[in-house]
C-alpha cells in the first residue's frame, strides 16, 4: 500500500500562511490516517523526513505543525529540530504508557516551550484530560475538526484560555463558522496539501529494520541498549509491558527503561529488541511468517539449553533468522553478513556448524508441524516427534512440551 508524507498550509484570520502541517496519509485517501501504522512509528517516519528535507525548507520560513502521540515526545529526533519553528499537536497514546513516560513527556514540553515551541492538544484528548491534565495545562491550542466543533469545545477553550486550530475546512460556510471562534485555519478550501514524499510502508520499515539490526549486534552493555530503546517510544512501552507481564513475573513493578534493561540482561535485551523491531515491519507485511520465526527462536533456544547449553544464545538467533529470506525477500547469508552476526550463526545455516544445523533442523520440523503435534493426544507414536527424538535425543513428551511453550510465549509477546 502506498503512503504519502504531505504538508498543508495553515492560515491566520488575515488569511496569511503562518504554518504548514506535515502528516502521514494513505495516497488515495488524504483525510484518512493509515491505522496499520502505529502513531509512534508514524512520528519516527515524519521526523526523519523533516530532518532529511530541513525544517526551514518544509516550513518555507513559517512554523511546522506535526502530530505526535504524547509518548512520542521523548523521541530524541525532536531535539534536533528548532523549537521556534514548531507547533506540536499532541494525541492520546495508543497504549497505556504509565506515569513515568507522562512525566518525562511533560518535562520535554517544559524545555521546548522555554525555547519557543508551541503545543496543541487534539480534541480527542479533551475527553481524557484527567489522565493528561499536566500536559493539557501546558498546551497553547486545541485542534478540532470543523465537523466536530461544538459549543462544549468552544466554551472549554475560552474558560481554559486556549486558542483553537480548526481543520478540514471544505466550504465557505464552514470557513465563516470557523472564523468566529478560531485562531488558525486549515483545509482544502483554503489550501490543498502538497506531497513531500510517496513510499511503500513495508520497504521503508525494512530499511529502518536493517539499520537497527546492525546496531543491536554491536552493543556491549545494557546501558547502550537502554539508550536505543529510550529513543523509540514504541519499544519503550513494549519493553516495560513485557517485563511486567507473566513472561517474567517480576516481584515489583518495573517503572523505568533503565530498570527493565538491568533486569533482563544483555542477551535478553538483544533478543527482545529484535522482536520489537521486526514486529513493526511484520505487522504490515507478513505477520504469520513473523510469528513462526519467533516460535522457532524460542524453541531452538529451549532445545539447545538441553542438547548443547553453550549454544543456546546462538540457537535463538538461528531460529529468529530462519525465515528472514522470505520475510525480507533477500538472500539470508547476505543479510546475516550485513548485520555482522557471528560466523557460527552463518555456519549453522550452511551446515558447517553441525550442532546448530541439527538444532535448526529439529526446530523446523517441530514448528512446521506444530498444529498436528499439539492437537494429537498420542505423543508416543507421532511421526514428527519420533523423528525429532531420534535426531536430538530428547524425549517426545518433552519435545511437545517445549513446542507448546514456544507457541504460547510467541503469542504472548506479539500481544504486548
């Protein structure tokens, strides 16, 4: 599916352009946000393209309006943009992010306001002001669709000393209505959107995925990983959810990225970082292949922990990358070399590393026949379990248990 990054002029009451809003849309439906793209991922794409083109060029000397979910405020790319040239419209987070993220977002707002940034809150956020009261209090504007402009919003803007940005104005009648109460105005009646970039979302995410994969394999400490995760809101939220889930069952709630990273350790962090990175791409492109890869990773690690414990970490990667050629439509060995994985992993695929190759073969057999194996009541005579037991020397009942555990864990992680 094709998407576009477009900009559209916003006018003041004197009909002068004072800003350009930059947003992500479907190519054939410019008023429709692509729901398959998470807000935080859209923010990443928009901020990267603004950095690529330059804020001054996109804004033509005016301010640039960007839409961000509240949690996206902690995206480090924001710090590279001139606050004096920004109006940031804040949307409610798509997932619960907790008080720590909200407190950090409020601190970012304070710092940016001091250096000239302006903030608006979407009308959707007005219904949740009790959750985001501090954020709302700091904002200068309320953004509202002309079709949703009501007396309640008008009165609230006046009582709370907020100005109105009124969007999607399509007719003279709507414009006249907006002029009576608004400060800034936007819509096709006043100025059409201008396309800055058109692209397919999956190839775009693939390129960012490859970059992140390469980084993951070079980090040497949990602190380095925490820095990577902290710059990506989606990963931050997912990491905290997975650490606080039944997957790890912590004694006390983990509230910070640093705390989560310390608890998981470097090996688990690298694994989960890969899961989170690939999940953004796979949710758009090939979710079933991605689920199978994750099952294989978890299962291969479990098999190795019994058969060859020193190879458990490598076995996880063997399983994770076993379908990467189908997922990314590229040569598997070339991909692994590009992201600098260890030679043992590559040798596992080629067969030069016989132990990892054996674990991969058994993992593949079990995963490909998971439905048949898990639905069978007769474990003792199931042909695939018998074959796997002969190959790796692990009891059939244990193999079935490990397979079920891998499927259950993969499903849990993909829901987080």
